[in-house]
C-alpha cells in the first residue's frame, strides 16, 4: 500500500496518540491535533502535529476522531457526519451513536428496539425520585451518572446490599456533593456473572469478521479494590461472529449502517448461565483497549483503518491467542492534585533497562531528543502489553516488560488477566458463549 495521509483529531483530551504513532511508523503521513491546552505536548517527538485540524481536512485521505467529546460537550459525531457529507473518509460516529454513550436510557431503548435483552433500568433526573424508587423496590443496584460527569469514573457505584440501603446512602451523598453537576443518573439492577465487552469494527455497512472480546479492570488496586478509574488494564482475545456477538452487536448492524457509523464500537455485558445482559456502550475507541488491539494486529494498522474509512472490504489479521495490557500510572492518578503531580510526576524521565520497545505503547508521553518523558497532567504515560498462546503466557510476557521500565513513583495492577485464569474462562466456556475460534 502506498503512503496515505492521516489526520488524527483529539477535540478534547489527547487519547489517540499511540494509534497515530503506529500509523506514522508504518510510513504514512500523519498530522495530529490536540484541543486541550494542558495535553498539547503529549506525543511531541513521536508524531507530527498541527495547530488547526480544519485547515488539514482537504490534505487528509482519512480523518480519525478519538472520542465523542468536543471540550465539555458531546459533538465529534456531528463533525464526522458533516465531513462525510463533504465526501471525506472518516473514522468516527454520528450524533445518534454519540448519544449511546452520553444518554444511557436512549442506549437501552436502541437495544430493546432491536431485540436485545436488557437489564431492568430506569433513568432519573431527581435524586429524591431515585431514592424513593429504591425504597419501594429494594434490591442491589448500580448507579451510573449521565452526561458530562460520567467521565468522573469514581462516581459509578455498584451496590452490595440486597435491600439497596447503600445505594440510598450514596445517592444522598452525591446529591450534596455533585447535585450541581450530576443532571441525571441511571439505576440498573445488579446482575451477577462474568463481565465481558464485545467490540467490533464497523465500516459504514457491516462489521469486520474479527470480533474482539475484552475484560476490563477498572478499580485502582489489585483484587478489584479502590476507586474506579478509566481503566487499569485489559485482557482480551479475538474470535468470529459467535453467539455473544450475534445476540448483542450483531443485532445492530442494520441500525449502524443507516447511521453510517465507522470505527470501533464496544458493548459491555454481564453474562451468566441464564443469558447475556448488555450494560453500556463505548461508541468510539476504548483506552487503553486500542493500544492492546494494535499489539494484536498482524496486518497493517494504517491499511486497515484506511479501508475501514473508505468501506473498502477491510481485512484484519490478528494474533490467535490471548493478549493483556497494563496501564502504568503516576501520582496522583486517578485524582486531580496539581501540587502532587508537579512534585512527583511532571516531566519525569522514562528509563528502559533494555533496548527493545516491543509491547510499549504511549499515552501521556513525549520524546525529547531521544529521552522519553511524562507529558500532560494526567499521570498515565504508558501501556505495556503482552501476548501468548494462553492468558498466563500473555501475563508473563507483559509483566517481564514492565520489570524493565523505571519511572520514579510508578504503580500498576499486577493481576490483569488473573480473573480469566482463576475461573472466568472456564465459566464462559461451560456456558457455551465464546472462546478463541475461527
């Protein structure tokens, strides 16, 4: 494939740096725009930048949006749709697909309209009404904030009490602390089982035949303890259009085609012996999921996304076994504390004890004359990956690579992938839902 021109757009925070770097390393021309002022140094020295993405649209063969947010507002789907109407090839959503993530009630309606089973749920815009609902219908619930504050990951709360008393206490606390920002929330009945996300790539007309199944680890500490983060690590593998896909994303292919959606779309589910229960959508790339997916691509990344954006029968060859990715973080992640970040993390040097950079992916990092350094103010410099024929082999390879990295004050979870080896894999196979297959 001849060199193509890719324009990557972060209309809010810098998220897509590693994908842009990978495409650039494959020999394609790349320009990367970052809207957030505090993030603009991220990717320096790795990826060519632009200060005005709109001025580069006509230059680009493909425009890639990384998220649904334009600053504090939802809006990249509208931008992508407008560019498509101008004849541009775009990886990105539409206003309606953006809404799948922003408005959880709408997302459940879309699923139900297309014959997908959903968990009992209800959206509230008044804390008192939500509390009254739990009191009248005692059960364990999950609290999922709506709108802009859903990005504050620690606000998602999974109830533990069968009578919902802890959920009532948390809602009362949220009303006092977050009532001015939390404009609504969804209460979803808690269902026990294995949590698994089904991720497909859609080319505007249909899904690519390889489907990604991934297992997120959102809590800060090993053992799934502590505050929720965006993500601390992911385990995954690829398979075909099996039952788990066909009963979830597969039922939405017609709707996505009508929308003209192009890109990655993920639906997180709880699976048990009685059924498949979707929880929420990610109608965009997942982070750090996309870095781990890149690591498992055995065909050209740039060619795949070029063909995906053009609807040109994209082919994707992937690693046949298992993969894990671990996010390396620094203080005060996942919290915001500028003084702590300045003292402990800002501009810190990233030192490698080996010449190899295999399995090393960048998030909040820059390259200053050959020296990798921490960039931005989020404290998430790297994602480290590993793959193998078994999940344990993938774990071993990943953590061997982490042992060769030195950053003062770094921390990470050391149990990514253990849930699979400790029984989740056996349960999913016993229930007959999925497994690596052709």
